[in-house]
C-alpha cells in the first residue's frame, strides 16, 4: 500500500492519496485547494499509521456495486431520467404484479392485508381490454387516433341535421383500440391521398371496440353520400357487414352516438334514419347491418316516397 501526504503553504491543509484499503476504512483521494488556482505549493512526507490521518479524510467503507460506492446518502438514483414535454395521458393502468416482491420494502409485524370481497353480481371481464360502462359513450378524439390535419377548410353543416346516414367502411373490422386506431388512420389516408378529399369522409365512425371515433364531427359536412352530405350526419361502421353482423357493442355505440347528437342539438329530434344504399348505388352498409338498422326508430322504410327525401329544416 502506498500513501503520501502533502500540505499547502497557503491553506496548511493536509492532502492524502492512498491506493488500497486500510482494514475497515476506505481512503479516497483528497487534494488541498488554494483560492489562487495558478499557485499551489505542496510538500510530501511519509505516513506510517492511520492515527496520523486527519479524521475528515477517513471514511467508512461503503457497499460497492460495480464501480459505484454509496454511503449515508439521500435521493440516490442509478440510470437515466426520462422527461416528457407537454401533457401525458395514461391509457392503461397495470396493477402490481404480486409474483414479484420488492426487496427494498421492510415488512412490519402489525401489517394487515385486507382481502377484497367479490360482489355476487361481479363478472370477470379481464378478457375485454376496454371496459365501457353500459350507459357511457366513449368518443376517441382525433388526437388519440393520430388524425392528420384537415387539408383545407370544410363546409359548415346546418344544424340540427335532419338526417342520419348509416354506412360501413368496407374494410377489415377491429376489436381492440390499438387495432381500431390503425383502421381509422388508414381510412383517412385513403380518403385524403387517393380520393383527394380534404379529410376523412365520415362525421363519426363506430368500431368493434365499442368506441366512437371523431371524424369531421358534428359541425362540418361529410363526404360519405354524394348529394346528401349537407343534410346529414354520416356514421360509418368500421368493417364489412354483407355476411356478418357487427358486434353488439359496436351497434350500441352507434345508438348512443345518435342519442348524444339529439341531446346536444346537433341532430333534429324528428330526424330520419337512412341506410347508405337507400341514397346511393351501393351495397353499404351491408345486408346484415341494414337489416338491423331497419328496426331502429326513425328509419325511413318507404324511400320511394319523395316526401321522405325532403329535409325538414
């Protein structure tokens, strides 16, 4: 073990440099400093015993992890910090994993762990990644489904809209929020880049995850049914429903959305409900979905009656 000491002429402080470990003590390098950094005079002498070392230079040995030693310290952190600029939205809350214990937590004898009581009416819904209350309508904002900005200003829709037109997207369906976000985003890309529309064509979309997705919204004309966009709110079911019916929660989302529109004054109380095929040469919204909406209130069954095709403003 090599040890040397030095004293500063101006400060008269003893500086010690020790390479090695002294029994139960760990010695670290200390240097005397002068206020004038350009002039530091030192002299050295041999140190033979620990007792000759200044007490403020003798530090207890700390637990060593790799090349890091920590002792008598607060707010110690290993690793990098991650900072977020702007608001942060938590989309999923993951409960604590009971299989892994926290080794840094000290249990006490008086700790009690309450056992949760299961409600007799409780149903296991862990298989459903997105739980929506029966009377709640979840509307996914344009920000949340990563919508592109509108290419040009949209025409304003005269409200309350007298018609509601149900269509389908004629694409693959979806069942989870992440999958439905992708579907809606691809639909917008197709409408804007291929059809050269200013935005996604629908006012709203409803998807297999039970959510409604905000398209052009309540206040602007859609681009879903040529000649009738100025009179209507266009609601598109994500998927193709010629052979298969949409899931129940997707149907309920559309019904809740229409009800919400009436409550907000965006849809007329005496609105008329049409299927896309009644106003355009198309199979939309698909045979299965069309048979469902025919049973809904306000559905126009006799579309050959010209009086039914006159908007009530």
